[in-house]
């Protein structure tokens, strides 16, 4: 039997089977890798900067601020860990994240609980004109021999304030020279943070005492703010048994009338500073605070000193 042939109309296209087209979509790992690439460097910088601020501020009247810095640093590290785990193929992501972030938390708690705190010593002294050291070129060691304390039982540096010398010749640069001595057994590498506050002297003892306390609190807050700002200050080195001195800054600037009141014992200036120094065995701090009423022969120590 012959096969029937069905004629096609001219121009008709034969039917072909349809094929599906799959458009590739980016994987989740690729999205996490992009996030890691964009923000990983910034997170690492934040973690290192805030951890450096934590090391600078811990142990000196700003425990809450120091812990805040540690919290931000730990949070940045934890977020960086999350990005790394999610960006790369890891079989047990949840367990890995839990263990890694737990390690960050335990490390932070360990720093607060077991890390040695900075040592704070104080050396404020009341002196007379007879005990003032010989004037030398700024930044150099004093030519006047100093008495040394017995060697320390541990290998570390110990910075003490041994004396002060008022600088009163110019009303625009009223300040004090501070003399430091390293009574430890190894070199001390340090920086200093300083503040100056002037206030009127009162005949009422209670008012005068309150003004002194307020002035020192203001000075301490100023020092604290300078530390937070992480200002780049010029450092110094004091070898064991040697003495160095520096002029306290900022200096106080008086006009002629105010300067006359200061020399007439009507105005008091408070000079406060924090000497932050390190050696191969750790970091240490020496806080000094002294007041003067225009009489270069007498210095008054502050009421609050040596707090850690």
C-alpha cells in the first residue's frame, strides 16, 4: 500500500523540539566573598586601632572606656570571622562560627582578668628654693648628682618625679620644669600627657579645697582626652640611674594684670601629667600633680595622686 504524502504549503517551517536555557545565578559563597573583599580590610583596621586604644587607656581612670574599645575590637574580629567562614566552603559552619567567636570572647575576658595592669607610681614633692636642681639645657641630664634607690628586685624600669622648678620669668610662658629619675634596672621608653589649670585663690578653706579638687579633675579629664585621641607625642628614653627633665606643657599665658595677681598669691596654677613608659617587661605609668601660687620657693602637692 502506497504511503500518503501530505503536501506542505510554501514557506512553512518544520517544527523542532524546544530546548530550555538555564541562566546561571551567583552562588552564596561568591556573595560572601565579595562582602569579605569589600569590608575585610576596614574591619581589620578597626580591630587593630581599637585594640591599640584599649592597650593605651586600660588601667588609668578610664576602665569603662578601655572595655568599650576592647568590645569594638572583638566585635570587628568576630564579624571578620563570620565573613571568612561564610565565604569559603566549610562543612560545619555553625559549629566553626561558635568556636571561633567563643575564642574571641574568651581572649577578651582573659585580657581583662589575667593580663598585668600598668603600674602607677607617684613622686610629688614639696620643695624649697634650696633644693632646686641646677639648670641645664632642656632635655639633657641634670649636672647635679641624684641619690639612687636600691636596685629593684625585678627587672623593670621605675620612673619617679624627684623635684620641680618653677619657670616664672615671662608672663606668657609660666610653667614648671619636671625632673624624672629612672630608679629601675633597665631602660624606660616613655611619652607624657599633660594639662595646666589656673584658678583664683579663696580665703575660705572649704571653697579653696573644692577649687583644688575641681582643677585636678579638669586636668585629669584633659589628660584622658589626649590619650583617647592617640596623639603622636615625641618619646624619650631614661637609662637606669639617670635623671632627665622637661618643661611642662601647655604653659600658662597671663596678661600683665593676671600675672601680677599670680605673683601676689591670688591665683593658683595646677600642673598635672601622666608619664606612660614601657620596658621589655611591660608598660607602667607615673602620675604627677603639683600646684604653685606664684612663690617659686614652694610647691604644693595635690590631694589626689597615685590612683590606678
